[in-house]
């Protein structure tokens, strides 16, 4: 290290080179030396350097100016005169500014000879010194020794771990230590002050010191300085020792923080913190009591909790609170406390715990929160909720009334227009009649869309779950649009990749609505070319299928800027099209919601002037007929699970009773029947049943009343029988209504065989404990039924159908079918499994039962008894649903709900359409009526 151009003072040299020596150039005299060197060698000021030192490895060399000049920049080891074995190591430099040589001594090795003449030290003494040295170095505490000038003369390993630094610090002060270790000078000043106090007082000094380690962490030391006195009472040296108390300090700090935190929590917490004895006498409360209840702390201590509760809650304190604490060790709930003003009630949510339950000093500690604001807000929210629901209900009623007020005159307009069309008209008049019909249909379509959109936005849209032939619905929907397509000279093409007999379970009316909306738009916005409908099966699982449908046209297309918003309500492709084609923009919004509410997806691809394609997919459950015909028995459906089960069916409609009995007996059930609720109650009170299927609307006693009476029976085997509601109502909230009456489940008519089977199996499975204690059924294997014997003779000849490998694609327009089926036997087929004898009996019963019901409806209508008409229409609804007679649903609904504008005309409409259905059934199935 070349230091020739640096200027140093004595303090700086002492810190950099604790064993330095300054030598004059001319006379080679010692001008100055480090204080640390004076601890080992006594050097007179301005003494001859050559007389006091020799070169350790070249003791014979003469030390003069020439020799020292040759050693500049080299390492030297000096041996002090009279100190053989002691070596001072350093490097020789020349300082031009002062014309001096600098021996930069930085370490000393060896021990000074204790005997004159260079003899060896006493071995016994040396061993003792080594012994004490080892002890001091192994002590876990930090031990140092200072001379009276506050210079280090001993440092153990615990005090300074770095060996080089430890050796270098011998003879230096704390100022040097702080400078070498980059510690603040204030630390050295503090230590110097404590040292001076010890030197003056001759007493032990103890203090705590905080230092920062190289990782930036605070460490705490407990320092001690103890003066060692000579026989005259003067200080010979000072022993310093210290211990690391970081862990203790941190623990103390954490304890203080915890105490402060808990004290603040207790005093500042908004919770009411309290303690009381096992009798409810208050021991202590926190200040929050005063703010919440208006009492001072001293007012409540020693008083019983009951004094501060409402009379009603105070009377229940021991039973609902204290006894619960003693039994369980904890309690929680809500108490109503009285404010100090005696007027306001404060709602307190509390949680209390027994402390020290295994000692004689047990007590209760509890925490409460003031939930008065929340209770009041909940009350306001309930009011707001009721107001919102009332507004929504009023909105629904308004739309229903609006629909009624529009439909009523519109029905008259359409009726008169139809009568007008049958009179002799010229060509111009016929055009007017056609425009009237189209305008009225458009207005009715808008009303229907508004009602659907309202149901969707209010989450009141219900979906049916019933089997239907989706291929048949696809064909029939396209047939409805053949005329419109031909009128515009458009080609309507079906590319169907689904089997002809493809039964799925879902909402067929919503499927038709989706497809009709897309087809209507495609035809509306296409001037020339084709409209193509495609269908395909994307995935076929055990009991479900993923189907994809698309409607593509060669029309005007949709611009890119409108595509992202095409499914938004009231969004139209262009404003020009509104003027040309009309429309409200609700159709696609409804379609998207209908698809997504059934778990499907819809997308659109379009290019202006090239056409548009809408593609939607639906995951539907396969009907049992399809599974059995094409998939075989895959274990999803096991009728043996219900074999031997005793079932009571309460149903007043003969056709419905026959249908459900046939299903149950085909599963091996023993079936009893009851025509009304009163008879069902009598049978359920005297016989064990595994399950009861209960119709809701029946004469004498309805199903809900019968269920409530059954739930009050004394015998638990009769009282706890599972009851499944059979209802034609599908309104949202009915399930909860039936559950409140005591029913376990609900099945909506018309129902599929699979759905009814699943609900019965699941309901009985939940009642396993009761079933295990049921009386044995001796005649379970001898169930006989005349109807089932007839059916069994036909089932034996049933054949499994084979699905074709490739269903041909129809690439040509479908022919116009003028004979549209007014019924759909998908549900009946799914139950009969191809047994035509069963189907014939159902068809015959349908015609007979509906004829009887129609006669009763006409009789009640002639007498103005519309309540009876509504009840009869309700009975007729499930019968119509089972036979899939769509054209009867609307007049039946209007008579049931008594919303027909002209009920007598609706009865006539029902009679006319029912006669059409009966005539078609008799023509299609003459063998059923032989």
C-alpha cells in the first residue's frame, strides 16, 4: 500500500496501524509510535531506531538510511531489543510530506520473555496462564480487560469473533473499535462515559446497550464494568463483561405489547367484554358497557345480568343461558337488553365460555356485540324486499293484464277477420285481410316476447322435463315455415344427422321456440337463396347427449360492429331493417337466455351480404326408450330396486291413475289406490306404505290437507311415510309450499318414467331407517294385476331395435306435410316400451275421459259455475300433457286460470279442438276402439 502522498495524524495512524513507528529520515530517530506498541515495548521519544529494533529474519544487517530506502514498499518483521520471541509485523513506507519513514505495524506475534537474558518462561506459570486463558475464552459471555487509559489489554473470543480484529484491538480503544467496525462514534462515547464513571467511583457499573449487527438487526447487551483495585485502592485495570439479552428483551417487548394490546382491546373494543359467576352475577365489564347501555362500570358490578335484560329475556336467563353454560361449557345467542334510559332496546349477540371449570374458582367470560343497527337494517331491508317484490308482482300483473287487454280485442279482430276472409272478396280486399292477420300476429308475438323477457329477467321462467322426439319436433317446426319460405321463393333445407326415433328429456316447447325464432329471422332477412337447418350429435354418453343445431341463411348478414351486441335486448341489425322488416330486437335475447338457462351455448358467424349462421348446443338426457333400443340396459335403470315396495296412489283422474299404477306394477310394486284425500288418509292410517304418491287437487279432501293429517298420526310408521306430490302446477315456489305441508318431494305432471322412478327410489332411500323397521310383506312376490297381465303378454314379444349406422342427410327441401299430428305419444311410448296394447288402452281411456270431462265442463259453464270449470280444466291439464296434445294446452290453461276474455267461446274452442284430436286418434288407431 503506497501511502507516501497521504497526510496522517497520530489518531488516524493508530487506527490504521496500531503498532506503527515514525522514523526521521536523516537521523533515524523514533519520532512517534502507536500506543498499542507501548503495551509491549517501552520506546523513548527520539530514541535511535537502530538501537531498539533489529530485522527479525536478518539480525546481522546494519540499519541505516541506505538499508531502509531499499526496503520501502516491502514487508518487514521487527524484533524489539530485549524482547526475543516478540515479533512486530508490518510494511515500510516513506512519507515525502514529512520526510519520514513509516513502519506500518499491524500485528504482533510471540510472547515477551519473562526472564532477563532470554531464558524460557516458568513452565508451571505458563500452564496456569494457559489454563486461565482457555477458561476466559470458553466463557459464553463477553470478557475484556482495559488498562487505566481505556485501552484493551485482553479480549476473549466471545467478545470479538474475528481473530485478526481481536489481535489488532490489543492496545486500542473503543473509538478505534467503532472506527474499524463502522459503528457510530456515539457508541464509543457512551462506553467512554461509563468507563470514566467506573474510574471515578471505583464501583461496578451496569447498563443495557443496543447495537445493530451487519444484518441490520437490533441486538441487546447487558454490559458490566468492574474496577480491579490495588492494595492502595487505586484502579489497576477494569474488567468488562457482558451477556446477550436479545431474546429476553424481545420477550419482554412482546409481553409489553401483548399486555398493552389486550388492555387496549379490553378498554377500546366495541365488544362488550364481561365476566360473571355461575349464577349470573357480574364480576367485571369493560368501558364499552357505558357507551352501549348507558351504565357506568361501577353501577353494574355485582348486579345480576337479568336486571339489564327485557322482562321476557330475563325470565329465560337461567333456562336458556346459565343452564346451557353449566352443561356445555359455552353458549351463544342474542339477548335483548334495556338501555339506561328505559326506552330503547339493545340487541346483543353474545358468546360466553366457562373458564377454570376444573377448579373451585370457575367463572364466565363473555363477549357481546351490539347488533341493534343490523337488526334495524334487516327490518328495513325486509320492508324494501317486500316493496320490491310487490313492485315486481305489480309489474307482472300489469304485463299479464296488458297481455289480457291486448289479446281479448285481438282475438275478436282475428275472429272477425277470419269470418271476413270466408266471404266473397276481391283481390284487393283479400290483401287487406291478409295484412290484418299478419299485423295481429306480429302484435301477439311482441306481447309473447315481452312476457318471456319479463320471466327471464325476474328468474321466474320454468323449464319442463319430459320426453319428446326431438327429430319429430325438428321436422314439424320446419314444416310450419315451409309456406313462408315458398312465398319468398327461398329454399328451406334440412340436414339431419339424428336418428328418426330420437327421444330426449327436456322442454320441447322451449326447443321449438328457439328454433322458430332463428328460422323466422333467417327467412325475414333473406331475399334470395336458401335457409339451411342442420343437426348433429357431438357427444353420446351413457345417459346424456350433446346435440348441436345450426340455422344458416344467405341473407343480408350482420356488420362486425353490431355482432358483439346482437344478443342484447332490443338490439337490431340495422335501423333500415327496422323500417323494412319490423321487429323489437327481443327474439335473439330470449333465444340466448333460453339456451344458456338449459346449460347450452350459442354463437353467431356472419358476413355482410353473404349470410348469417347461428349455432347452438344443448346437453339433454336421453329418454329411456332410446337407451333401451340403442344402448341396451346400461345399469342406469334397475326396476328391481322397487320390487315389493308398497305404494299408495291418491289420484282422482282415471287415466292418470291407470298410467301411474301401470308403471308401479311394472316395477314390482304393490299398489293401493284412493280416489280422494279422505280415502288416502283412511288407508294411510291403517296400513304401512313405503311411499305415497299424492295428487294435490282432489274432491272431498285435497292432497295438502290429507298430508297434514297423516303427519299428525300417532304411529310413527304411518306418520313418517314419505309422500311425493303429483301436481300439474309448475310454478316457482310450489315445492317449498308442498314441503311446508309435510311432503318430501314433488313430481310435475306430465312426468317421464325415468323421473318418477328416480324420485321414488331417492325418496325411499332417504327413509332407510323407517324401512328397516317396516313389517314384512308376505305377498310381495304374488302381486297380480289384470291390466299388467294383459301388458305382460305383449311385452314378451318385444324386439330390440337396431340403430342405423348412418342416418341419411336430407339435402333437399322437405315436402309440405298438410296432415299435422295433433298429439305426441312420446311419453306413452316411453312407458309402454313399444307395447301397442297398452298404447291402445291409453288412447281409448283418453278419448273416454276427456269426453266425460268436456261434458261436465259444458254443464258447469252453462250454469256460470266457472270455479268448477277451472277445477275440471286443472284435472284435464295432466291428461292433455301425457298425450302431448299441444293445441289443447292454451284453452285448458285459460279455463283453469279463468283468464279467458270470452270463457264460453273458449269452452267451444276446447270442444272443437278436442273433437279434432279424438277423430285423428280414432283414424290413426282404429284397433283401440274395437
